[in-house]
C-alpha cells in the first residue's frame, strides 16, 4: 500500500516524498522507481524527527499512514495489546502527525483494529 501511495503522490505532483519502512528491498524499489527519500526505521531512532530536520523544521504538508495490519510493535505496545488495553499500535500514526505541519493533511488508509491508547477521538466536531 505504501508504494502505491508514494506513486500516487508523485503522480499528483509531490516534489519531495519520504518513505518509511524497515524492509530494504521495498525502500530500494521506492527510491529507484519513484525517486523518494527512504528512511529505514530500524536505523533511524525517530523517523518523524528525522523528517522535521530534513525539512529545515518546516515539516511536510501531508502524510499518508499506509501501515498494514499490524505494524511492528514496541515491547510496551505488545504488552498493551496482549492485555487487551489497546487494539493496535498508534506509533505510526503519531509519527505521521509529528512529521506534518500545522494545518497539514494526515491520510490514514492503513489498518487499525480497535482502541489506540492515548489517541484523541476522531469524531468530527459538532456544528451549532
């Protein structure tokens, strides 16, 4: 899903695209075919902070969270999921939000099952 999202972004005119993954073959393919900037999250401590620094602290205009079911979990997230306190990992979504500028767009075609611990409600505000 991530490669398709990057290809669509390129087709729609995005000039600079960051792709985050931990599979080198996917990152290499995206870099060679789409001209993206690959980020391997196994080698970069905080991908969102890396993007913020690469954009001179401006951040990106839009992010696409194309995580598949289920994202690679940290030890804490694995524990919360095992205890049924969290239905999915919100780490990738939080990274997207952190890398996106204020007023920017975060698109989530990725798959999240159930409650995500510590994430605000996604209900739209009511209008008076």
